């Protein structure tokens, strides 16, 4: 399927960077303020600032591209089956942020309808064209355009070359449901004996960029959402890594295995 009036990826990348930096500045300014909670559940927190950050991003992106729909963690607008859509997590790592842990980021992806079903990254027919992830606390900006190398603060970044699990740092994320916790805990107990270290950092998008930059060698999570992985998946693949994901029960929900491209068979992730 040919998309009418295709978007200029370079212009979309520029707009995404501007929006991510603006949202990052908002997050950083409010880091030491009293946080106003919007929703609190057993394993998650939503802040009023999540909504403010998303609105800021949405306004900036609509100003540059008024015809593109918007799928964010906090809300969605426009036709989500349109040729293009933004996929945004305005604060990935909200629990960290709420507790005063400076490990959180802004994640922005532009997705477009794939030209063929085989070219699609996701089961609903979309592929990620642009990925931007900004950590305002370390002032680190990861970017990727489909078909080009991933970059960290403008310099090409690559995955690690480690091949043996006992040399590797693996990140494992725990989803919020009892079912996913029950499935992941036995795997954690198995892997902690096989790798150099396991890390649980609490910001999925940054977990993907850390694999893309060789800081982690793999990152595994069950029950992760599209806005957590849309930008980071492209960044990882553009850095030479492998990004495997499979849709599971729940809207825009996935199993994910992200690696440096050398470890997938050794990880033996259970179904």
C-alpha cells in the first residue's frame, strides 16, 4: 500500500527532538516538587505531570504535523488506523520519578503503515519510522531513523559484542499483573545464577537504549506496552541489536526480548 503525502522522516525527527527536550525540561524542573498523583495502583503510579507532559508533546507535534494521529500512554486522539501515528510515553519511569529516583525519560515514536504485511513491526500493520528517547537527568538523547544508524547525542551507538551469558548484564522487567509476575519470577531465579548481573531499572524505554548502547546485553519483559517499546525497538535495531516482540492479551501489550543479537538462544525465555 502506498501512503499518500508521505511524511519527511528528517522533519519528523526534528519535531520529535524538540518535543522530547521540552517535555524533559518540564520533568526536570518539577523533579523536587511535591508530586500530585492522578492514579495509584498496587504496582504503578500516574501523576498529574504525566498528563501535562503529554499535552506539551502533543501540542508541539500537532503544530508541526497537524494531520497525524496521537497514541499516548495517557490518552489518544485522531484516527489510530490512519497512515501515520505518534506513539508517546510522556514519562517512562513514573514510579522512579515519584520516589525521587532520577531514572526516567520521554519516549516518542512516529509509526507509519508498512508497505507490505511482512514489513510491519507490529501486528496491526505499522512500522516505526522515527524513534527518540530523552533522559533529562543525564542529558542523553537517543535517536533513530529507519534504515540509518542509531545515535546517542549525535554519535553513532552500537550494541555490545558479548556472547557468553556469564559476561553479561541482563535487565528483567516485572509487569504489573499477578499472572506475569508468576511467570517471570521462576525465570529470574534461573537467570540470576547464569549472568554476571541482573538489573531492574524501572524505565523500559531506557532499558532498550541501554542495550542499544552496550550498557546492557539484553532486556526481557512480559506484559509491556506499545508506548514503552515503539521508539526503543527501532533504536535498538538501528544499533545492530535484535528486538523480538509478540502481542499478548491486553490492548497494545507485548512480550519482549531485546538483545545485542548474540544471546537470544541462550536466554531460553519460557512461553
